[in-house]
C-alpha cells in the first residue's frame, strides 16, 4: 500500500525484499536452534551461531528500512 | 501520503533500525558475552521497537488511511502533537534508564507517551465513521 518507488520498480528493489525475507527467516531459525542449545550445552559453537543469527536479523532489519525508505513520500 | 504520515513512518523506520541494532547487540551478548553492561540497553531496545516502531507505524498509517471529511483529515494539530509527544516519550523512557537518569525522567517519558495516545485519539475519534457520514 505504500507509494511506488518508481514506475519501473514499484516496490523498490525486489532483490532487497528477497534478501530481507531470507536474512530474517534464516536468522530466526538459527536462533530457535542455537539459543536453547547454548543454554543446554557447553559447546562454544552455539554461541557463535547465536551471534550469527543476531547478525542476519540485524541485516534484515536494515535492508528492510533501506528498501522502504524511498517509498515513504508525499504525493 | 500526507506529510505527517511521512514523519511518523520515517521516524518509525529509524526506531526500527535502532531497535534492531540494540537487539542484535543483546543477542550477540547472549551468545558471546562481550560486556555485562550491554544488558542496560534492554529498556531502550524494548521502547524503540514497541512504541518507536510499532505504535508509531500504526499512528502514521492510521492518520493516512482513516476515513476523511470530503478531502480534509479534520483537525491535524492533535496528531502533530501526538507525533512530538510520542518521540519525546520514547527517548525519555527508553534512553533515560540506560544513562542512569532519575526515575522522574522515566515517569515524564511515560506521561508523554500517554499524552501522545490521548492526542492521537482526539484527532482520530471523529474519523472513525461509516462511509458517507460527514
């Protein structure tokens, strides 16, 4: 429902939308696995995977903001 | 999109980016403990995402799409006041505890947020109407 970025690219960069989708979902899945595993186990790999999930979700947020920003405009 | 909605939504996006950044840091802290002091960012993370992003996006979109009176959106002043109060409140209530501000700052922030909700309701109330009703 937001205004179109342009006639050629009404939704902004489709690639960035896909990037947002994959970054967020892979990040969330990684978190679902690594957060409880880190609490239950002692292997450092789970901590690193949790940090990786944080990075992926953070990037998803930033890419979403960057791609939406140009669509927030007056008529 | 009206000008005020642009302000609301852009501010919401800024808070989303800030909230995600703080949340990312906190999640890294969970996995790879960097510094315990990072947990002090938690109130700001919650405040930025709950009020700065979610509530602000709702207000911005609501101001934009609620039914209008012919072409007018009615009295816009309370909605502008809501924008100012909400952002003031988010920063007072979110950043205040992080920097160790007195409890009065947190209270002032919450008061500003309540004021923002009241001001927005004052603006939006007459616009909640069936189509055709003036």
